[in-house]
């Protein structure tokens, strides 16, 4: 349901130094706008699929697309339709597989979401800064508060601590280096095609599919290595169309977050469980305060309600772990 962002993405694909052997568009739209846009704008090696309701939803569409991939393809890349690639994106992704032949997956790097400053090392950051590998940026208010309460993560970006609530690969700096991780963002990811002989995206994550990428890559990292190449840059513009309402989103944040945590750490310690619940409730009430401080007061309040309902639902009806 986002033909304009998709057209902008495809325009950036057209400028790639390494052009894809295949481009598969798996469209879950309930109208013909995306199909009409593609009829009016031609791109080499593009194949279009408009899926029925039974195959609609992020994880189902990804699994559908994997089945359409050509026999000669070795690397499968996934891109959100509201991203714009720098011209060497695919070149850098392919280079990573050459440098690290053991890699099962390689992620790209979103470059337009944070302002980083190179400060070198040694460097002692303030509690309001986040520092990693010689780079610093302003840390978000929720992480500053977690530091003060002793609830910050103890793992590198892209790794999930035993209480979950780690720092995503968005906390890797724009150093142009390659980092090993155990999580990739789905909309900027790639995998060896052979991976899909044993792994699929879980259909537990229906519709919008929040955290389905974390679930998939955390499972995959148990059998092989994953990397992020911060030189494979792209911009993400977070188009709001096609997203769920804030109540449903808030509920998914908690329930899907619990599911991903327990898929990775099936039997966490009592201390880890207490820490997960403490951070979950802290973030929930931070969202409530946004009702009074942000410009989108109604969105903040309904997301708070969704998170609270999601948390209480865990007491009575936990997600079933596959």
C-alpha cells in the first residue's frame, strides 16, 4: 500500500554498482495502485506478485517470496519499501560474504537516524552519551534512565542479553567496519539462499510482524555467523502508512518482545525475569508520560494502554513457543 516509497527505492536500485539478478515485489496491497505504478515504470529483472489474503502479512509474504527465488541465486536480500540505497549497497553486501565465507547473513546500515561524532579512544562518555568503538552519540532518554536505575544492557549492539532489552544494531557507529552480531533488521538484511532449506520466518508474527526479524536471526545465529557491514548504507524514511494502530502496536511490543526473548533464552534465571519485567514496565510508563509531553498525545496514550494490556495478558495467556 506504499507505491510512492517503493518507486523511490527502485530508483535507487537502478543506480547500483552491482545490479540484482532478480527483483521480486511481493505485494500485499488491497488495491491496484502499486501494480499500476510498476506498469508505468519499468525496471530490469523485476517480477511482480500480488498475493491473496491467505499469503498477506510480512512473514507470509517473505516466505512466499523465498519460494519464487531463481535456482541460480546465491544471496537473497530483503528491503523495506521505505528505504533508499546508496549506490554501492549491494556491492558492499556481496563483498562481506567474500571476506567472511562462513557468514549465513549480512545486514546493511541505516545511516540517517542518528548523529554520530568520532572522538577516538580512550574516551570517557557522560551518562547522557552512548560510546562505541571510538564514536559517540546522544543517548535516548529511556537508556539514560535505565543507566541510572542499573537496568542498562551488558552486551554489545546486536546481541540479546539474558533479560532481553539489549541495544539493536542501530547502536553500531558509521565506522565503515564489519561487525559480528546475532540480530539483523529484516528490512535491511540478506542471507545465503541455502539458509531457507532449514529456516523460515515464523508465522507467529502475523500482519505487521513486529520483531519477526529478531526471531528469525536469533534462531539462525545459533547455527552460524551473522554480520553487519556499516559501509552498506541506506536511508530509512519510516512511512507510516500500512502500520497498525497504536493500541495494537503497544500490545505487540510487549507480547512479541516476550516471545523473542524466550525463543532465545528459553529458561532465564529469576533475576533475568525480574529485570525483563522491570524494564518492560519502565518503558510502558515512560510512554504514558509522553501523553503529557509529546505532540501526539492520543497515540502515546493508546500505545501505553496496549502495552499494559499486553503485559497483563502474559499473566493469563503467554504466547506458545514454537
